[in-house]
């Protein structure tokens, strides 16, 4: 009976949608999906998309509607995204048995008619282009109007029985044929959802644009200077010789997510490296494959630069500078080195999915130098790539850890890296199965990793002896001028971020990474990961990352005295399962030689952290460090007191929040508060709450902005900062936090919300014009 009722309801809804479509066709004519495919002249119109509307959509809509996790796949950061429309299918689907067809904007369809065949419905009117149908037959116009009909609260919390802000909430993606039912069932759900409405001026502008038919002028032409730079780089990347072709393939597979910019030109414009069937000088004929190393289906591809069109959003923005100095370094590493390319590698998955086979002809040091040159970008790919979304994907890392790198110029590195790269030609990654993986192969991957770690340990125990004992001198020092030598990673429950420098005095763990480890993670989580792949594919990537994280941790532990390594390792893996303990305790899987670090205290772990900071002091990035004294920042002393809080009181704070302190001088200073949640171990996939250790939580207070997904905004005058710190120190319950938020938070209902959002984004742009981008509000709390 229940199944019959469900089928009846589905049929009823489908019938209502068909009747609604018939009524619209009768009133306004049949839809024309090609209506918005071509830009048109807007010279005679008072309102135009790029000049008048896009700034509003970016600041009010893109903050929730961008990238893969945009609700209903509605990406509003570009004209093409607006005209493509919405699709109720999940991109992040934890129960997908078979890989889905990709729906990547600017890649997987070339027209709105094609998007309609892929399940997207329009949010603009595609029928008669008159003012009434543009207003009444467009989903976007109707949702904006719906927002104006409901009086949005101006204080307090939004009712939890009527608003759902969870990541896995049920999607409501009404097409125009269903909009009437949606309006009657959810009168409070106009856009922006769960946030204050647009201002009168903003609403008039967008509504007038929609009524005018959503006009947009053609994309602006590139400047002569940009064309010159593009021509120079495309000529460099598309030489006919085998050495250049192999180099460019390697660069593409590591840059395909980059937002490339020419730092010798005025800032603001970014480009993407793509594969094309056509050479430089001709229009790009895009090769769109699931992965950057998939077979392009043509005898030769060309590597081309095209403008990045969508608005920049922090969760995907990964800037990478192109300039003459970088080209010279790449040329020295990849073209001037005396090696020969006898044959170009195939695109067979057993070759292309394993970089140690595909690129074995390129010297290891050359490949490693490229990854180190912008190490933050390299690691950022692991974090901002599509794999990192949601708590299960992120609980493979601790909430606060440091990363250092093996030095590429010490002889022992060249020996060990060459050896390990050769070994890894026989070790498969799960991504070799492509997008429809089978968990039945998991044991073979586990055995391969165990055998690799055994051989690595045997080699390390032979090579790292005497004067070669592991010491801080073996860590890359950025060549004395590169701040990428040290990184700090933060996990914010279901998102993460990475910054340059060693933030905090005592991270929860630390990793030392060399070439092979960086490369394997890149091909596991970035180049080889398919966000549209099936559940087994995604699960295997998460499980395999446990092995790679532990390998980096063991590298770090080798710097500790032999008698202290097990104690630190056991602290990191308290309560871990028997399989994990067996893996960690394997006699062949652990380094047994003495450390080369000289210790002077009886507590070597914090001492090692301090020595590490001192060793890299000349190149450490301090942009996020709190000021040393009140002379530099009048809030410094109170913020250091806040950062000194420890334990259970912090568990009531959001994972990541932005604090604005308005000074008596009228200057607003901005900080990030990051709660580092402690766990007994992170070696299990589920039941994370059972492994929480709130008594060990810490708080990091950073200058500026860290993270893409703020959970809360706080705004206060400097003379109220002491009261804020005091209230945080006395948090004992959710009621205590509610009292704190009522006094200091700019909640979702606060009439100041958009002004605070604008102020934060403007401060970000002033402080860092290159990294500045839009934060995502999908994780804002309703507390």
C-alpha cells in the first residue's frame, strides 16, 4: 500500500508539472533553450549583466551558489551558469553505485539545449521575451519576488522546523512548471535562502534586468599584453619535440585546477590551462575528459590558456603566478636537464594513472622541484579539489598539523627518491580502477602499500645512518627565500584550509613529505579523483589516504629520539583498532636508526616543534601571526589571552569564525578564530563523535582570514573585546553560547548581515588582492 501511495504521488506531481507546462505554453509560447546562447548588443539598454547585475549576484548569490556543492547545481557566478539553470541531482552522492555523467560548467556541454538534455531546467524565462513572461515564467524572478512577500525576521534564530541548513538536506529545485506549488508549500524560502533579502536598490536592478530578458554583452576582449603573455606560454608548452611534450603533459596534470595569472600585468584576470584539439592561433576545441590523464582521443593535444569566467570563490580559488622567472626555472628543470625521452607514455590507465610509470623519464628532482616551488598550491589541490567535501572525506586528517618537506638537493634524497619511484611503478593506486571501483580490490592495495613501506623502511635503515641520520638540515629551507617551505593545515570538521608558515606553538601532529608522497596524494585525491565516481571509488580514496598520512607522520617521528617515537605515535593513535596498531607496529614498517637532532630537554616533541620553527625562521610566513605587541595591534594582548584558552569551553564555539574588532580609530581589524577539535585517533571512518577529546581542544586566533566556509561572524567595538573573551572563557552550555552570540554575533537574521559580508570581503581584497575571493555561506550556523 505504501509503495502504491508513493507511486501515486509521483504520478500526481508529474501530471501537475505537465499541466503547468501546458498552461505556460498556452500563455507565453514554447520554450527556446537557445535564447541565451548568444550574447547580444546591450548599448541601448539601461541595465546590463556584467556592469550592473553580476556584482549583485556575486556578493549576494554566489556566496551560496558556486562549484559542485551549489544547491541544485545552480552556479550563479557566470552568465553561462545562470542561463544553464538548475538540476536536482546530487553531485556529492554517498550512495552512488555507478559513476554519473559529469556536468561540469564550461566543459561537458556547449549550449543550453545540451544542458536541457542533461537534466537542467532554466531559471530564466525561455519563452516569449516580453516583460510579463520574463517575470512570471522565470524561476529566479519568482524566488526573488517570493522573498519580498515574506517578512524576514530581523533578530534571533530562524525556526529550525522550517529551515534546514545541513549539508545533506533535501534539495528543493522547482522548475517553472512547479513554482506555484513550491511558493504555497514554502512561502519563507525565497532567495537568498535563510539570509536577509536584497536591498530595495539591488532588487530593483536585478528585477529590471530579468524583465528586460537578462541581456548580457559579449565577453570583453583580451588586452594586447594578455595576448602576448598567452602566446609566449602557449609557444613554450607546445613545442614539437618529445621532451617538451612530456613536460607539458606533466605540467597540465598538476595545473589543471589552477587559476593562472600573469603577475607582470595588472591583477584581476585569471586563466585555465586546458587541452585542445587545435594548436595556438586557432579557436580552442576543448578536450573534456573525466581526468586530466584520460585518453584525449586525438593523436596530439595542445595545451592552451583560456580565460577563467566564473566569479572567484575561496573554496576553489588556487592562484598560480606565471612569469619569466618561473618559465626559466621550469625550462632548467625539464628541458635543460640532460635526459632523453625515448617514447611518449600511453594513456592506458595502468600507465597514465601511475605517475611513476608515465613520467619515469623525467628526473625525479625536476618533478619534485616543481611541486615544491609552490608547495602551498600543491597541498591546496588536496584540500580545495572536489574530493574534500563533507565530514567523512575530511576526518582522515587532524584539525591542526604542520607540513615540512625533504630537501631536494641532499644526496640521500636523490638516492631514496629514485629508489622509491622505481618501487612505486609496481604499486597501484585505487584510482587505476577509474570511476566504477570495486571494494573487492581493497586488500590488494593494502598489501601493495605494506610491501612498499617495508622496502622503504629497509632502505631508510641502510641509508640514514651516521652522518646521514635524520636531522633538520634534511628539511627543505625554501632555498633561503621561498615561504612554501613550511605549511599549516586546519580541518574545520567538513572543510579544511592550508596556509604558509607554522601557526600555533604545538600542532596536533606533523608530516614530513618527499616527492613520492606528494605525488601519490596528488594522483589519489586530485588528478585521479572523480567527484562523479561511484561510492566505492570515493571510499577507496578516503581509506587509502590513511596509509599516506601515516607515512608522512612516520617520516616526522624519525626526527625524535628512538625511545620517544612509540610514545608519541601511541598518543596520536589512542584507541585505534587492532589492524591499525598491527600496521604501525610492523617490525619492517618503522625506522630504527638514531636521530641526528640534538635535544637538550626531557620533553623532545615540543622541543622539536621549537627547533623546526627556529630552523626555518628566515623563510616563515608571518602574515597570520598575531602582532607581538599592542604597538602593532591594540587588540594583541586580549587576543593572545583568547588564544590561550584550552579544553571543553572551546567545544561550544564554531569550528571557524571571523571576528571584526572596530577600534577607537575607526579601523576594523579582522581575525579568524579556529577551534581545533581533539580526537583520540583519526584512523576510523565513522563514529567520530565517540573519539572526541574536548578537554584537549585548542583555539588558534589568526590575523586576517583563513578558510572558505565561515561558520559565524562576530563584530564588536574594541572596548567590548574583554567582555567577549571573558564570555568565551566561561562557556559551559549551548545556552551560554546563545548568550554570547546574541551580544556579539552577526546572525543570519541580522539586518547588518550583508554590510558585514561586504566589509569582510573588501578587507580580504585590500589585504591580499591575489588570494581574495568570495567566502561560502553554506556552513553558516543558525545558533
